[in-house]
C-alpha cells in the first residue's frame, strides 16, 4: 500500500493501488529481507516455478524438481499477504493493505532471504512448518547451477494463532468533526464556532485556555465565537485534538494502567516539544506541543487491546524510551509508534502531526518535508525522560550530550531548556485541569545524582566483594559488575573535575595549578618566552586564627584571593596551593614584568580592609618569592623535576622576604634552569 501525504492537512494513509514494480522496489528496501513479492491475482499466470506447484515442494505430475527455478516459496495467499504486511510494518512503521501475492522468490541472495521470509511468516501468522526440502536446480536466469535452495511448505495456520485486532482509541464524535472541519481550508470561522458550541465541556475549556496567559493578549474572551477567532482554525484543531486524546478512552477499560502518570509524561513531551520548537525555530510552538502530547497515543491502543498487560507495561515506564519500546514489542507484538500509523489514518491527521506520531523514534525515515518536526519529537522524548526515568542522572547526561551534539544549542541553552520544563508542565496541567505530581527540578536531580555518587563510592569495595562471591554461583553477575565499574569510573571523572577547585576561595587548587604551570613550561620551551612564578604567603595568618578564630582566618584568605585576582591579567593564574600559600603564574612575563606584578599584588592586598569580630578594621599583608623560567629549551627536560625546582627556588626567595620583615618581594638571583640538579 502506498501512503498519500497531503501538504495542507489531507488525510494521511489514504491507500492507492501500486504497480508490481513499486512493490518490488519497496521489497528491495526491506533491509536484509531481500525478497520480491510478485503481485499475481487469483486465476492469473505467473512464472514456471509457480505454475509447476500448488504448494512449496509439491509438484504437479510430470514436473521435475529443477523446474522450481531459483529459490522460491509458494504459500497460501492469506499467509503471504499477512507476512508482507508484517514485513512492511517492521521496516516502514505503517500497515500495508493486503494484496494478492502468493509467490516469493529470491533473485539474488539464495536461500538466506527465503529463510528470512519464512521467519517473518512464522512471526506474522504462527504456522506449522514442515521440514525443509533441498533440491538441485538447473542454471536459470544467470543462477549458478547445482546450488542448493530451500523450499518450505507453510501449512494452514491454526485459527487460534491469528494475531489480535488492535482496538484503537476513538475521539468523541463532536471533537472528531471539529478536527476534520478545522483541517478543511474552506470551513469558515462561523461554522467552526457552531461546531464547538455543540460540546459545552469543550467550549468551556476553549474559553478557559484563550483567557490563560498562553493566549490572552487584551480584553477577556467571553464568547465561543471570539475564542475560535483568537485561536484560528489550526489552533482550534490542535485544542480539539488535545481534548479528544484526553477523552478517547474509558479508564475502566485499561486495567491497572496509570492514566494520570501517562498524561503527566505526555505533558512533559508536549512542553519539551514546544520549548525545542521555540529554541530551534522549527515548526509552530503550539502545534509542537500538540505533537508531543499525542506522540504516545498508540500506547492507549496497546493497553485497550491487552489490558491484562497494563501492570507489566507500567513496570517498564521508568525505563529509557528505547527499553520501554522494546518491552512493548515483546508484550504486544507491536510498538506504540507502529500503531500510531493506524491512529493517524483513523483520526485523519495531517502530515505534520501524523509523521511525528509514527517516526518520533526513527525521524530519519520520515517524510523530508516534516523531518524536523519528527526530530523535535524524538528530542522531546529524551528531555521528558530526564523527569520520568528511574535513572534521572543518567537520563540528564544523555539529554545534554544528545542535544548539544544533534542541535545547534549550546550546553547552557540545553540546561536552560531542561530547567524550564518543570514550570511549564505545571502551567500546562493547570490550563488543562490535569492533576500531576510535584515536578522535580534539575537542581534536585543533580543533587540526587551527587548523593548517589557518594553512596556508590562509599560502598564500592564492599559491593565488589559481594559480586565476586556471587560470581561463583551466578556467572551473569559479571556483566552487572562491569556496568557498575564503568558508571563508577564516569562518576569518578566527574569528581576529579570538581576537585580541581578550592572550596573556600573558588580558585584553582594545587593539582589544577601544577597542571597549568606544566602546560606553560611546555609552551615556553618551544616558543622561547619567559614565565613568572610568584609564591605568596599571608603574613601572620596563624596569629589571626589563634587570636580571632578560624572563621576570621577564612575571611582573610578570601579577601587576599579577591585582591590578588583583581591585580593580575585574565590570562594569569591565581591558585591556592596550601593553607596560607598561593601561587601566581604569569605567562609570557620576564623578570622585570614579574617584579611589577608582584608590587601590584602587595599594594592591592595592603589596601584591602577586613572587619574583625570586634568590629575593628584590620590590615593584611603578604610576602612574595619571585622566580622566572626562560625559554626556549631544545634539550629534553623532566616536567616533574623542573616543577619541583621552580617551587623550591621560589620558596627560598619567599623565606628571604619573610626574614627581611615581610610585606615585600624577594627575587631569586637567576632564572630557574631547565636541567640543573635539585639542591635541598
């Protein structure tokens, strides 16, 4: 079946007859199942192999096995139709109208494709299959003579094994009529207003929404006709679809399905789609909201058909979207997006709404005209997963990585978008009068992840021991331990990044400082510039701590860090490397320039006044040891050795400054050499 897609809201999925060449082309696209389904009607003629058989492997009298031709299977028309439809659904996400195909041949890949077809037949219509019959065939149409081909006989299917017919959610008649009328460009606003008035509940909702902050631009809207005019035909259609979706099923028919949780997740997808549309400039934001709200509508059809599976489906609702979709396939034999094609056709959805309903998990397969809308729907699913999956921290990381990699958004913009979801969901729930739980914020999700990281780190060794003991009884636990190890390594990398900053002053800590100094040494060794290195010590800090408390001492350190940062360039590095010890690294700075910067540091710290616990102002000073390293260095050099040499030389100069009375700069006599041995 071919799907006719209109540009301006025509019904999606209207069938038309296809030619044999089109069916062959479509079959070629079926991935590894490279089988051609010939369109032969009842009583028609076909090739010699089909004419020679009434069922696979069964010959008419006088016909030799060689006349079967290249690998072929002849099945009943109903089985072939059902198999072709199932294969089309598997590869294209939409149902195929049963044709009259009866003969399946492999024109290129030998028995492999044939076996794939038989496998698909078993899945589409569970059958009794006899043992395969191998026969040698003559060289026909370029096929290699003597090659073995398999012919399977597919017996009549048991009546009880036929796949169930899915019950599709049906919109209320008045709302369905509004959707159809709003999609017709010839329908007048007056006609739409009259149709809306036929459903008092929907009319009241329409007035409430048009008077909400989302739509209201001036005076209050008090009439249905005015509300329809404010929304326009497209907006009215979207509102009617949202209302129809909320009223298309009877909750009593859904078993243990949590309909409230379903609509809460749908609101998240709708809000995420709207925000993405606004940020990326793709589509119309309010229509994107409708798309997100409807994109999992197929779930209701699955549950309506098999309400006894509702509890098991709810158990998977906290999984990732991909895992949840796999669970659907296992439970129902179909996924919500595959069923979405039937819904789109039944509800008469236009292309821009139907394609995201079918292809939000596989947007690349959508019509190029609306591919961007399908991508937005897929990204919205990922964003909504941050708030609905059990592993929220993992979902947050995945959403950040995916959106930054696949959209033009920066990480900051992605963070802003995800943060906005919670508030927008609560606003949308209030607008549509849906009851939802309190929405978690991104900060709460991050805090939860950090608490989990702490717990993982604290119990890692114990957990590894438990896993090692369990491996003797259950080999499968090895996989779980490996997964846990990878997650732990990722969290440890995050902690390592956090540990590069000093918590009191916010400056780089010792580890980060030495890395920056080592990088600068590497640069000047190649380019031939100089580097200044200042080792700074706060004078009399111990006396401050002993006399006025450590709280005042912390305030002194913070004030000194602010003063020094304000006195240097942005390219310079100010770091706290010890209790009262700081380092200032000056890239591309010679001895004279470093002296100037050191004097500015002393002056900046002297000018800083700090209030003591006794409400008096105190003055703070620092002592500075200054050394320089000059490039280039053409010989090999040891980074650890020269870092140690730089620090010890600066420490000696600092000691000289303190012994000379403090509040001053002391310079090392010469540049620190690249290869000299260290003198203790």
